[in-house]
């Protein structure tokens, strides 16, 4: 503690053994507040013989508390090693360094080595070097100050410093000789010493003024005239106030280490000196700047990582998009970079710039994951909006390609705005990858949506083709006309071309390439063909049912499609042939797909083989040399266009004939019954014979009116029965069946007539319940039963021979 109560900071930084105490120096700097001084500080050191009053001078000059020698106890070594202290009451901050005295008997032979090391250290770190000189040694050739000055000049050759050091020569125990003479003599001695010191080649012609600003001052003896000494010291003290200002003792600030790096600089300098190496102060300055700037940068990076604003921003990013992310993060980064700049402003510009860039790069790298998250949110938001906008435009009826381009452009603009909002000005992040990723995502979605829309479009037009072709093709095939396939071809081409033209117009909004458009049109055309082929195959699968239906229609209906009555004038054989020809023509139409215009011989082959006489016919034919149906393929028809093979046609025809024999037989029976019903009156000769032979009976009836009345009643009764029932229709199917039917219905009819007569005679007003009449047992019922029996028989034996059609007797 000083006398005024203020705290004085003093520390030994180099021990008596020459080891530097780095922690002690750092504690001193922190306690004295040196670190925050920047370049606003000065270092003063004192060098001189042991016992020359160096510590006493420093204590009075700077208010320090270095240990002083007690003259009453003898002249012994007081200061060991190197001590530092803070000057009291002097601005700027002045660090005072008290070095161990030279030429001491305690150190012995090691004195020269330590003397040079401490002198070099003092010159390297000090702005002002004070040298204590005895006044009575000035002008002497072998004075004690000569080795001291020579030592200083020798070590100067190992110190590559870019700035001048102030060399303040303090003449102690001044005599009556004027100071001017003493200074002149001292400077002459100094120049002689400088000239005698060996120098490197580069400094051969260098003069002392290039390295030192030499100042001389003189002080009276402290022991003999203490008051005058203190007065002179007080005047000298004023020179150290504002010493770093222009014209001050420490005005040359080139190469000054910032205060925050002083400790590192001092420790490194001492280490180099102890290793007996040349000390390159410019390089050393770069080293100190590097170390300190790295430390400051690391500290700022740690502070940034723990910054509450950054942590909140990072947490917000993980939960969703953050507006003005780049601006907020840039402000936080600027704060720490500015803080770094303030703390490193006095270090080498090149070093601090490099370290600033490294700090900025590390901060940017640390924040890059959060930035990528922001971009991911932006990507998802923009892509989602792109999808929604595109869907809305398509729903409103806009064209696909134009809508996709418009949405892609607006999404790109939105992405660029979001990128600028999220990017940090300190980073040179490239948006190419993110932009390409978004573009790729939009293209993928557009492609998928285009595929879906095209699939939907194709499905729609395929449905139109199905509706336009399926029903009409089926209807045309059912007719079985010779020009059925010509009609189908016209239908196929007309509907296909019309729908494909409309389909091509619909495709234009997708702006597909020519190859894709052609492929899709070909696909639709192929679908149209497949629709026709599929419907033809379906009909071909039901060919037997269709043939029987066609046969039945032609057989049972006339040309006006009226039900046919099998009178004697009907040619059953011709009608049967016509019906079979219609059925065979239907099978010919169903046998193969004929969507091209190539002719074929299917119809002729079927006629020759199945209808015109079989083997005898095709043997006589010039078109076929063998059975045309004894094959699995048709001539001039490709296998893929074949619906029913020749062998299958032959088998189907046999089954068809077997299942259509019964209707023909029934037609023949009905014609015979009709013929018999028309021939019910006896011949004329029988009537004449009956008239001659029955003359007596006729006369008998005329003579007996009762018999005539009975006959009249029988006639009336018979007429009533005739009106009640269609007797002619009953006997149309045969006499026996007609008699059975009439007899079964006669008794109930007579009872009804008698009951009606009785009711009318008695004129009863109430109605009687009529007896339920049994339904007439028509001859058709019997024929139906017979038909069912016949069908069972023919199904059981489909290959049984038939002799109904005399014109095709050779077929079976």
C-alpha cells in the first residue's frame, strides 16, 4: 500500500535463477488493469551497476515500492532477477521494470550472461531504457559504465526492432560540472563505444541515432542532498507524463504490442533470449498478434455459442420458419465481430484480419445447420404453395403446361426472396444447390401430376372409345351380314379418328414432345383396336347361342318378322337351309377379326365344307384341294386375328345341327297337322252315297218332329261348344289330341250351359258360384313336353344322324 492508501502492484517476473514466472506476470497485468489499455501504455526499465540506486530512483520517480538497499547494512545485492510495478499517478499506464544490477559479486562469472539477457529483454519490451551512470566515470577510458554501454550495443545487434528506443542516461551524484559538458562528454564516449562494437554487414554504416533517441539528465546525490534529489526527480517525472504523445519520450509507437498481448510477448521474448537466439521483434510481434487474436477469437466464438439470442433463434428454427433469420443472425454476428475488432485493434492488421476471417468463418459454419433448416422450411413452404397453386389453376380450367410454368416462376421468385431473407451477409453461401433441389422437386411433382392427368385423360378417352365401339360392334356382329366387318371398319375408323383428333387437342396443353404424343396416340389407337377385338372375342365365345338364336328367328318368322304358320305352301327344306345359311354366315363373321381390307376365304370354306355337301363338294371345288376345316388356322388370316379356328367351326356346326333338329321336326309335324285339318270334309261321292242310302232316315225325321227338336238342341249345344272353344285350333295338332282336349272340356262346358239356362228360366237375381273350369289342355302343351323329351334325347346323342334335311343328307 502506498502512503496515500492506494494499492501498489509489484511482482517478480524473472527469478534469480533466470526462470520467468508467467502466471505471476499475468496476475500482475490483470490486477493492475494492463490488459484493457490497448496501445495506451508505456514500459520503462532501468539498467545499471549494482548499488547505483536504481530502485531508489524508481520509487521516487514513479511511486513504486521496489526494495531499496540499506546503506547501513553494507552494499549488497538487493534486486534479484527482474521486477515489475505500476507507476502511480502517471498517464498513460506506465509499467516500470527494475532489473538486477550489473557487475555484482554475488553472481560471479555468470554475471555477464545474465547481464546480456536482461539488457536484451529490457531493450525488447521497453519504450524507455534508463541507464544509471556515475558522474565520476564520465570521460574515463576504463570507467564502470563502458562495459554496460557496450553490452547494450552488442545485444542491440541481435534485436531486429523497427522502432527507436529512448535511451535516458541518468547521471547520478552530479558534481559542479555543468550538465551540458557532462552530456557532451558522455555522448562522445557513447559514440566511441558504438563504433567499437562489431556489427553485422547490414549495419556496418549505421549510426547510433538510427536506433536510439539519446536523452541525458543529471541528479544530485540522494544521500548527501535528498531534498534537491527529490526536486530534480519531480521535474524528471513530468517527462514521463503523456510519454506516448508526439514529442514524448515514448513517441515512437511502431511495433508496439497491444497491452492484452504484453504478457505473452514478454514470456516468448524471454524464452527466445534464454535459448540464445536472435530476437526478431517484427516476427515476434506477428507471433504475439497471432496468439492473442486466436485467444480473442476463441473467446468470442464461445460467447457466440452461448449467446441467448442465438440459442433462441436456433431453437425457433427447429420448430418452424423464422422470418428475418438472416438479419437477426447477422446482427448477432456483427456484435461479436465488432467486439473482436475492439479487442484486437492494436495488433498487427494482417494477423487480426486473418483471424477475424477465421472467426467469422467458424461462426458461419456453426450457424450453417440452422440456416439449412431454415432453407428446408422454405423449400417445403414454397413447394407446398407450388402444389396448391398448380392444383387450383388446373381446377379452374387453365392449361397444364402454362400453369406449371407460371407456378414454377412464381415459386422461384418466392424462394429467392426467402433465400435473401434467410442468408447471412457474412457468408458466401451459394443458392445453386438449394435452387436446383427446389427446381427438381417442382419438376418431379409436375411430372407425377402430368402422368396422373395424362392417365386420367387416357382413361377418359378409352372410356369414350369403349362406349363408341363396344355396343355398335356387338350390334353389327349380331346381324351376321356379309358386310358386317366392313361396317365395323367404317365405325372403327370414324370413331377412332374423331376421338383421337379430340385427344390430340387435349394433349396440346401438356406441350409434350412429338415422340411422346405419337406414342400416346398410337396407344389410344391400339386400345380402340383391342376394344373391337375383345368384343369380337366375347361374341365369338357365344357363337353357338347366337347361331341357334339366328336359326330360330329365321325358321319361325317370315321376311316381315311375323310368326310363321306352317301351311302346306311353306317349303320347310328351303326355309331350314336359309336358317342354317344365316347361322353359318354368322359363324363366318365371328370366325376372324377383319379390321383390314384383306379378303379371306372363310365364308367360302364354311359353305363348301358345311352347307354345300361336305367332302363331295370340296373335292369338286377348284379353290380347295383338301378339307379346308381340317386345320387350326385360316388361309390369309393371322393367328392373332383368329377367333374361331376351322376345327372349332366344324365341332360347333355339328353341335348346332344336333340342337336344331327338333324345331325342324316340329315344323314338319305342324305342317302335316295343318294339311290334315284342311282335308276334314269327305269326298263328294261319299256325300252322294249317304244321300241315297239315308233317304229313308231323312223322311223318318220329317215325319217325327220330336227327333227334329232333339237334333236342333244337339245343334245348339254343339254350336255353343264351338263358340266356347277354338275347335279348329285343337284339331290343328292332330285328331287324337283334339278329341282328348274337347272331351276333357265338354262336360264342364255343358254343365255351365245348363246352369245358365236354369238361371235364366227361374230369373233368379242372386248369382251362383260358378264351378272353376279346368284350363284347356292344348295340343301345344303336349308338343312342348314332346319337345323337352326330344331335347333331352338330342343332347344325349348330339352326333346321331338326321334325315330331316334331305338337301344336306351328306353333311351328317
